[in-house]
């Protein structure tokens, strides 16, 4: 009995040993695939063809391409090398492909590319707005002061006009537009924009560099006082001012009934200054704050204190004109608004801490600098 069992066990072992050989022979007879190889199929995720290389290296020479769904003869005895498989490749002998693009089952049709999700009009508008804002910020960071020089405007069409804006980007408000051959004086250069002054009106803004040409014309010395523009309500005035030392007019936008201006420091750590002048019918009969009654002053103060937590004080210009000073208290950052009234025009001058400085506290000397600036703002009647 033991001898019989021993023979049965030996036969079973022999069967297990020769089974792979019979399987390989079956492949050879049925599919024409040599022993030690099997059929695999190319399956790339995007339906593209698969490079077959001379070595298991993505930089190796390409022997040819296996198409999506094509059957290849795969060497299952090859141990692989960093995710590579060896295949038989026609008359060229052996080649190598990336294993992750092979599958034992024939793949279905080539996958179609998934359509990109479409944005709603609101999403498109928001993305466009964000890009324009980022472009403007990059331009501002690239801005450098230059020795002033003249340029002329060069539209693509002789009848075209080029926009003049308050900032270096199409998102910035348009001040005006200029025709061909309009002369401007460049004050600073950005990557794609120029900050320039119109010598006829003294308006300061930005123009796209590609639509300008530099010309050989001498720039006269800058006058002691800068012209801000004209006001045409309740009398016509031309406004001039003397800039604080170390500051420049970044942009000026005169609109007849109002003038706004940004006055920024050369030192990026210093506070920023903003001027806003507009006619207000409520104060149409007020010549100066000095002329207002206590009740009128209380109502004026309330316009600042009813929203923000501010402290109110008063100062005087060098000409004795009373100024209302509103200063925020109890905040992480400081700001000061100085208010004056002239002939019904509401003059608000704001000093903000520089955004590059955290928790910047404004000094009394800096507040006095604002008072001195307002002393030098002149309303010159136009004859």
C-alpha cells in the first residue's frame, strides 16, 4: 500500500512540474507565442501610442510605437527595472515599455477626453477681474523713478486714441484718452506701463508703453508747485500744491466738480497720502470751517464719529484756517483724516500707514506734515 501511495505522489509531482511546459507549448501552438512569453495589450490613459525603447529608460532611443489596444508579446520572466517590461518587437528583437501601460485584457475603445468644466459668466468675470488686479499689482511693484523725458502717443490707427489711467492696468479708472502725437512727460517706468504727466493740464496717470515713442525734447525743471487741475463748481479755480519732501504725485484725476490724488512716498516704509476735494451743496455757503457755528461743527463731527471710533481735534494752517482732525483710536492700525472747507468745497486729506509696515503708528510730526501740505494747497481763481 505504501508503495502505491509513493508512486501516486511521484506522478503528481511530475505532473505539476511539466504543466507549465504544456501551457507554454499550448501558447506556442495556439497563439504563436514563444515559451516564457504571454500576450499583453497596450492601454494608455489618453489613447495615445506607447513608445518602445531600446533600453528600460525614458531617455533611451525609441525603436517604434505600439498603438492603443495593440497586442504585444510580453516577457513574463523579465524581473523588470523601475517599472519597465521587456517585449518582443518585430525584426528589431527586444524592446522596453512602461509596465503601467500594459494590461492582460484587451481594452475597450479609445477613451474620449473629458470636456473641461465651463465657467459661468460670473465666474469668468471674477477670474478676469482677479487677473487684471494681479497684473496691476505686478506693474506697481516694478515701477522705478526715472529722469523725466518726453514721449508721444502712437495709436495703431492714426485716428485712434490711447487711454490714460490712474493706475498701470486696464482695471484702473480712465482719466482721459489721447490722440496720436500727444506729448507727455514720463516720470517713472513699469514693466509694461509708463507713469507720465500731461504738460498742458498737469494730470498724472499711466499709459501703456507699447503705444508710445520716446522723442528728443528737453524737459524743463519741475516748478516748485504742482498743478492738480481745475474745479468748475461754485466758481472756477485752478488748484496747485507743494508736495511734502520725499513724496510724489502717483495719480491725479480732476473731473471739474472734484479732484482726487494719490501722493505716495519714495520710502516704502513711510505713510501714504490721499487727497479728495469735492463740492458739497450742504456746505455751499461755508467759506471756511472757522465760520461754522458750534451746532454746525457738532453735526460735521458726527459724520466721522457715528460710524468709526475716532477722536476729534482741531488744528490751523499757516494762514489760520481751522482744520478738523479725525483720528482712529483702539485699532491695530492708525489713520488720520484732516478736513478743511473752502467756498463749499469739502477737502479731505487722509494719511494711512504704509501697508508694508505692520501696526504702524503715525507720529505728530507726520500729522503736521499733512497740515503743512494743506497750507500750501492754493485755490487760484481762473480769470
